[in-house]
């Protein structure tokens, strides 16, 4: 099955970026001459994604007025949260606009050069419920680490702590729609309530890629990306 729909979580307040970016949603932070979200949408379009749902909340009009209902050949839709639903609740709400049985999920404040076709292929091969795009990193403590075997089966998500070397979850997923759509609550955590449960069911897989990765959630990385705009193109 080919995946041609995506959800982008773009409702963040950007609390840690307030010193450099204020009064706009975090994904609209300027990078070069464009909002950061522009580069994510451009990347999705390059893989033939036909429909993308933007999960938005805080100052959502900045996003909808800038992008409208199309990005090139890709249709755009807006799932507007009137109150915070948690990461899981936001995905569930946005998934109501997804037509297919599966979709890609992206964070609106990070970029990772992943081969989406290969990620989807692994999802098919393993008959997975959720498949994650992973990156190997060295000397980090900002992210939790992921435990995975040689088949790609993920067995654990470790809490944030210093690691000399390890795999991190880059925030790009292939997800079977029913996993979130059938969750009984409206407000919940994707990480705690969905991922950890499905890991226990041996239904979560991962694939490692070594492309460029940036998370603009802190001022240091937002400053760093300004000189690395070509990596997003």
C-alpha cells in the first residue's frame, strides 16, 4: 500500500523560542526567506504526498492565511484544536480528515531527511501498526533513546539521559489510522498511550536513516539552522 496522506503537528506554542520568535506558531518561525513549515511541506510534496492535514491551534490563522488550501500539487486541510488535546488527541482529531487507512505523521518543528518510500516499504514488509524513522546520534542528552533489534522491531523507549551513542525518534511515523481513531479518549499522549502500548504488542518497527536532522525547539538550534538553509532544500 502506498501512503499519500500526512498529518503535521503544527499547533505548538514555541515557549522555549519566545526569546527569538514571538506571537506566531513555532512552525512559522522564519528560516531564510520562508517559514520553517514551508520546507517540511516542500519535502512532503517531493514524495508525492497528495493530501496533508495541518493540526493547528495557537494563532492558527497565521498558518492558514499563509499557505491556503494548496501547496503545489498537494491539498492542505486544517484541523483546528480549540483546546489542547495532547499529542495523541491532536493526531486522532486530525485523522478524521484522513481518507486512507494509514498516514505519515510529522512534527512541525523538526526536519529529518528520510526516504519516505523506504519507511513505508518497511511498514508493509513487517505488517506494522507504527513505523518510526530513526537517527543514530552521539553524545546526546536532549532526546530519549530507542531500543531496536536487527529486524527493525522496537522493544523500548528509554527516557532522556546522556548517551554516548544511540538511536533517537525523529518524529516521523507511518501510522495505521485505526490505532489512533479507535482510542477511547479525546485527550491523550501519543507517546505514552499509543507507542508504549503498541511496543508491548510487538507492532512498532523502525528504520535508521542518516540524513540531515534539526529540531528548532530551542534558540540554539533555531539560530544554527539560519546558516544551514540549503540542508532543507
